[in-house]
C-alpha cells in the first residue's frame, strides 16, 4: 500500500503516490481498497484493530441501508442484510454497526448492484422522447394517422424523425412514401424502423436529398424501389446517409438537452452506468454536463470507429476521463439487422432465397482501423448480427490475437445475435465479450423462424450456450431500439416468452438462463465489459455505492411476473438519484 501521512487537526490529510497529490476523499478510496484487499486474506487476529482503525480513519459513514435482502453479486458472500457507505464507496456489507446522517430502511426488499446497460444510444433515445411514436402502431391506418397528428404539432418545414415503426405489427409490408405524402405535404419525414437499420422518407425529404430513380445504390446499403424503379421511400443501412446528411444539424445545446432527458429517463429503471454508442459531439456534450455537475449516470462513452484517430489521440494525451465519464470505446459495424434483411448470413434467408444480407463494412477495413489503436488501450466493440458477420469478426479478432498475443483486450461483439455452434468456443478462447440485449429475443422471436428457419433459430440469442462455454456475457437494452426497462430484459432472458404470447414456455427454451445469471450480466458482466470490475458491478467493500432497490424480490417471484417489477430507488455514488416515492 502507498505511504499515507496525516494530521488529525482540522481533519486535514495528504496522500502521495509518485508525484500526485490527492484530497482526503482520495485517501478514503485508497484506504478502503487496501482494507478490501487485506480482509480477503488470512491475516492474524491482531490485525483486526489495525483494519478497524484504517477504516475509521478513512471516512465517517454517510449512509446505512438496513433491513434489506441484498444480492451482492459476490460469489463469496452473495447475500447480506445491510450495507454502509462512506463518500461514494461501500465500506461494509452485512452486520453494519454505527450511525449515519441518512439511514434507509429497506423493509426487507431486494437490493442489487446498480444496473449497467452495456449498449445504449443516449442521444437518439433522448431525441425520441419528444418525437412521433410509432413502435406500437398496429395497422397501416394507425401508422399514417399518428404521423398526421404529429405533423400538426410542429412548424412547417420541421423534420419529423424518430418513429421506431415495426412493419411486422401489420403483417410485414414495408411502408412507402405514398402512405404519408398526403398527410405531410409541408414537412420532410424521416422515421426509422425500430432497429435503426432502415427508415422511411416522404417525397419532401427525398426531393431535398435529390434522390431519383437514377440514383445508384451504395455499398452496404439499399434504396428500396417500387415496380416502376422509383424510390419507394425506404432506405437501408448505408443508403440511409443519402437522407440523413440533409437533416438539420443539431447544436451542442440540442445534444446536451437530449442527453439530460435521456439520463432522467434511465434512472427510474435502475440504470447507474451506460456504455453509450455515440459520437464525438455527444462526448463533448457529456463532458460539459460532467463539468457542471449535472451528470447523474456514469457513462463509458463510445465513438464511431471512423474516428479512431480522435480517440487514440485523446488516450495518448491521458484524457481518459474519470469514474463518471470515461472514454476509450470505439464502435463499428459489420452488417445490418435481421428485421431489415441486412444481417449477413452464411446461407440465404429462408423467406428470400437469393438474399444473404450484406456487409456494411468489410472485415479488412475493420482490421485496418483496429490495428493502430491497440497500443494505447482503445477498446473495440463491433456490431455483428448474422452468423456470417460473427464468423468474420471472430476471424479478425483471431488474427489480432496471433499478431499481438494474449494481452486481454476484451474485444466485444455487440449483439452476437445469430451464431454457429462452432464459433462459441472461439469466443471463449479469445476472451471475447458478448454484449447482448435480451429483449430483442422476445421481440424478434415473433417472426424470426419464418425469416431464417427453426434450425438456425436454435443459436439465436444463445445465452445458455454462451455461459456454458464460459463466454463473458454483458447485457444491455439497445435503447432507443428496444425499451430501456431492465426488468423487461431480465424477464426476456429468463422466460424467452415472445411479445405475441405464442411461446408460453419460451422461444428456443433451451437458451433460458437463471435470474441470478441475468442479474450478473446486467451488473458484473457490464463492469467487466468496460474494464471496470475493480470498482463496480458488485456490492463489496471498496467499490462504488451504486445500487438499486426493487419493489419485489425477482429471485423469489414467478419469472413471468418479473417484467412488472418496479424500481423504488436508484442510488449512484451513495446519493439517491431516483426515489419512486417522490414521484
């Protein structure tokens, strides 16, 4: 342990580590970490007084939680009835003594570590909170009418965005611009399918973008055309940029407003950390929010792989952030999505025998962008949904392992949705993190069999197979693409009951996992996926006091009831960030 000096008068302390001088708060962090390390070893009994003295010296208690059923996430001590917090750290778990200015009587309710959502899109999610809502539009007339009503609420010329429609709700027919042109003659419309991999433009937006029948397709994208060869209004993956580039640019203040709305939306779901799949402007906005003290959720900020030079430069300069806002994650894409028929498969789609999906980016390009970032610690997170995309990405990671050796890079596959059985042991061997979103299983499971057939579906969202192979599993929501409600995610992983109610015993039931396994994927799994397991993900002494109180014990109730469980309180860094009783 580093040397520590202190003078008790006026409670002034100094801590030195090399050339760094730290505050008394940092002393507490160092000492509590030291205590946590020491108490895990078989020290002589005479050390007890020494350990108690260090703990007392570190910091007085600020918060005590009593009368609780605490799932700690720690295999050595999985359950406790109380915990104590000093500053923003857990200092004791179980049999807590002493007093504190704030005491929470949990009334026997379940407390877990704070939930880590390992894949969100905060900006898009925040923007969509005030956009037209199409996710649950179940018919063509309802789809059209919602857009018509929303258009009446915004100024002429303003872009109508968001939407998140699902054409499977009305039988699978893709919408067209002809559906909505008559109700939006003075607004450009650009509304996305819920997976974000295709979107519908009306004629106003298409004219602004100057897209015509003579406009060619682009690599990794598709302009859907009608029987006359004219753009129907639907654009897929890389082709979406043709419309996207003409949207009104967001200002920094627009982004800050959306991000603050997003964090307020996430806190009632018990989310204390997110891995944000965003951009440079978002990161700049988050830094302003952090500097002003308004950041309420911890963020691991990702940027597109195209900006690897930017993030590499910041990492070299030592601008890695802190425990509220960290940088170091870069996000890329290999393919599209199942619902848009753009996920890349080894074999053709069952319902489209000439179609195997597409690659948004080539494996060679992914490898070229990854390679120069390894020596500065940039973490790689690549979107791969189809089984071919996952195989190709594992080929890239395997090549990197041969070049760099077993250096514990924790490469991530975002979604890892459709896998070949032989690729799962490769993931385990390479130490790949499967960053997955369980809600997608009960959503896509309504119609996936007709798209890829029941045989391939057996290895879709293969949670059980991945855990049995010792693959590191981290859960998230993919919000805005799917709901941010963690309880719905756990329910999906445990029951696999599809949203249409047609699989009461679970869709591909052999891939179900237990409640505690799902909890671990939403807590420790997310911490591990972001290199943060040393200070978050479990409720143990020395780790951050991020935790959640639920209104029911999800480890005891029937799994079918989990989706209805509510978060009563969300605590971040020892501070109550959300209290249901106050709302």
